[in-house]
C-alpha cells in the first residue's frame, strides 16, 4: 500500500486533533487539559505546513507555524503556572476544584 505523503500528513492532522479533542472532553485534570490543547495545536501547525506545501507558499506557512508555536508555548507556560497555583491553593488539579477558589 503506497499512500501519498499529503494524505499521510492529513491523517496525522486528524489523529492529533481527534486525540486532543477526546482528551479535552474526558479529562478534568488541568495538566492533561494543557497537554490536550498542545495536541490540537500541533495538528494545526501541521495543517499550516501542509497547506503551504500544497499551495506553493512554504515561506508563509512556515512563518504562520512558527508564530503559532511561539503563542502556543506562551499559553502552555501560563496554563501550567495557573495549574501550579490551583494545586497550591486547593490541593487538587481537578477543574471542579476551581469553584472553591472564589473569595
């Protein structure tokens, strides 16, 4: 079975996005939520690269992918810092424990 490379990349994109969305829906742990969001974003980065490759505008696709990676890293760091603070204050990483942090 000889599949073309764009089809393999497209299947990888859907797998990453699907696994990330599934993890996002079933988990209540804040760190696992951040990891699930990372999986979805990695699928989006691959989609940008594939679209740039297919349209012949690889420079634009790489620029967009790099921008998304930088923004994603910043959001992951802020999300993990938030998870650490929630863990210190409530003793749990469960999303439902956020309701007890009200003043």
